[in-house]
C-alpha cells in the first residue's frame, strides 16, 4: 500500500509541475499571438496597441477568444 501512495504522490507532483510550466511559459505567449492575429484580422488596431503595450490585456483578450468571448 505504501508503494501505491508514493507513486500517486509522485504522479501528482509531476502533474503539478507540468501544469505550472504550461501556465507560465506556454499559455501567455500563445494567447498573446492569438490576440495579435485576431486584432489584425478584425482591424481592431487600438486594442492591438493596448494589448501589446500592456501585455496582460492582450493575454486576457487572447484567452477570452479561446473561450468564445469577442470584444
């Protein structure tokens, strides 16, 4: 029983490390690229400029696009 708990704990650690890596290094750049492409295609240049200068706005906008929110 002890080995099963150790394996489960190790699996949880690996999962958390992987999800943390994705949330820090993969999601923000991908959502920012989504923001830039969407703003260029829809001719929303003011939102493009704001989202690139204040990049958290661009990241939130990009994630919103993934979930179907259109501004």
